[in-house]
C-alpha cells in the first residue's frame, strides 16, 4: 500500500459482521472490533503499520490532512490506510462500529 484507498460497499444488502470478518480472513488478517459514539473525534495521528478498516455499522469520516482529502465511510466501506499516513476522524450521528486489521 502506498496511498490510501477507499472501496465502497457495492451490494445493496447491508453487510454482516461475519461477512466482513470473512473478507479479512481471505486476506490472512485477524481483525478486532472498535466503536465510537456519535460525533466523537480523533486528532490527526499516524501508525507504523498498514491498516485495513471496514465499517460494520454507522458512519465515520477519515481526514487525511497532509493530502487535503477526506472519505466518508458507511456500512461495508473499506479504507486501506498505509503506514505513516496522518489521519483524523469524525464519527457520524449514529456512532460507528468498525473492524480493523493490520498488515506488516
């Protein structure tokens, strides 16, 4: 992964957590779940590893301040976030539940 990439959920049916966990398993990743309440925010930070994030429920907007980009994600949407890319987050009105796995 060199640049952040978003993949939008294309199926008209909402994803299940078990279906999203299978997608992680297909890549050999072992996700963990996390959640945040409505309108929670996270200041810009980065990590030393590549992340894969799927939204299970709710919505979240990830901002990439150094790239002047942002992505609003909803159930089933995926963000591939490379190591060392600064990002912040703003949770939507219904809160958010995500699955996250790390590469490298």
